[in-house]
C-alpha cells in the first residue's frame, strides 16, 4: 500500500509552501479529501481569485484594480515620504499603526549575504527616477524600515548610500525597549540601543 | 490600505487547513502570488486530482480506482486479521514497517471525551457484518492499534467490548521503551508498562 498518487502529488506540491512540511502537507491532503468536493472547490476558486492581483509599478506592492495601488494613488498621502520595507506583511503592519502617512517601496526579501540583488537594484533605480520626475530630484524623507538585525543593518547602509543624493533626509525606525517590555529582561544590544537613542 | 480582497479570501480559507494559522495563510497567499500563475495552476490541478480519491467501503481507507482499496482486495493478505487504527497516516506508518500482513479498519479521529461517535459505531457494525459474511462469525484477530494515551485506552476498551463476540483474539500494540530510547529518561508510566509487559 502506497499513498494514492493524487494525494502524493498534492502533498509534494503543498510541501513547497512556506512553513508547510511534508507531513503537514499530507495531513492537509487528507483533510481536504474528508471535507469533500465543496471545500476543494472553494480552495480552487480562492486560488483562481489570486490571478486578479497585480504588482504596483511604483511601490511593488500587491493590489487589485486601478493603475497604481491604493496608497500610491492616494493624493492625501505624502508621496515624497517613502518607507523602504522588505515585504508586504511589513507594509500591513505599518498601516495598522495608523502612524504613517507616506508611501512605500517594497524592496523584497533581504538575502543573508547582505548584498542587494539585481532586482532590488532595479527597484531603487526606479525609485530614483520617480523622485527625479515627481519631486524635482529630492524626496522629503526616505525611511529605511527594515528589520533591526545584522542583515537589515547592512542592507540599510547600502540603500542609504545609494539614495543619499535623492532625499533630504534618510532615517531608520526607532530602536529600543518594546512597549510593555521589561528593562531587566531586555538583551544587551536592545538596551544599549535604547540608551544611545534615548530622547 | 487593506489586504486586497482575493488575498484575504484565500488566506481566510487556507487558515482552516490543519496546522495553518491566519498569519501563515497570508504568507502562503503572498508566496503563491509571487510564484506566478503557473504555480497557482499547479496547485489547482493538484486539488482537482483529489476528486478521484474514494473511501474503501470495507476499511474506510482512502484509495484510487477499483472496487475496494489495494489492501482489502489483496488476497495475499490475511483479511481476517484486522488492525483498528485512528487515521490514514497511522496506516501508512504501519505499512512502512512491513511487519503487518493483515488489513485495517480506519475508525476515525478519537474524540477527547472517550466515547464512540455514531459514525464510529456504524463502522464497527459494518466490520461485524463483514466478519459474519466472510469468516463465519469470528475474525482470527483484531488488533487495537490506537495511540497509547488515556483517550486511546478508553476507546480501545469500548471497541474491545463491542467486538469481543466477533474475534478469536483481541490484542493491542506492544508498549514499552522505544527502540533507541534510554531507561534513565523513560517516564514512569512507560517504564512501568515495559516492566509489566516484559517478555
């Protein structure tokens, strides 16, 4: 007795999804079979729905409809304040705070090597062009909102160097003790940053 | 800026799958979008492939093609030695050992309450009928291969009681120190069982 071929094929493919291992993919396959054809059809239609998603040519965020994404086409937001972020989920987190009224550049997954990929260089180049075309050569501010870890630090310096001629100000997100955290349990690095960046 | 509707719909549905939470479902949606339409089509076709999966009317295992599953239609296997198991993945684990030449009854998820569901009662009733029709009223052996934990123990007793008139022998899987395990680190219950069931 081997796993039936369609279940195996399903599990092999689903095991490629982020955070899903081979055993879980098999469990998912069995779950879908037991839930019946109605459930499977729902999944198929959800998958097909993803076809209508486009990538915004200005910020490289995902969106639906229109020419630019909701944020890039929103005149009430400061289009010359640009947060460079790694991925779409970071954008959603930033938006949830309600504290940011600029727009974004989704730079894409940071590579462990701490170098910019050619795709990322193209995105920065495109940002430079936008800044030249729309704001006469200098954006008001570029915020490097990348994860505060060694790779994020290196990538931030690289972007900072590249974009310096194109922004009046280049900043990074604040670093320190998280709200609700305790000084006693903060790691040295975090507490050190909190002291250096006090204010 | 909200998550685009098709991504939200996908994430909501995928979050229902076993072991997938809302955040992971969102990450999967973004991953699928970035992989492009070819990858999404692959997932759709894998899902559609699951339609050809049937449930064996004798053992309730999943299979493809034929009238009964591969194991129930295999004359070289002892059809009157029946292992009662909880789920398909347990069946696959049993088969991988190559040590079992009987067949199965997939009884379905054990409920935490330690009672048989009406579906499980129907499955046992159907096993009784098979035993009457095929083996003149008594199977050679019924092996209760359910997980060795309190719920498994209770369910095993219930099944044992129910099936006693229909089997020459009712057994359970061996319990004790796992191969490669260390006596020093075995919990009391496991070591206790190993002593009681020595041989």
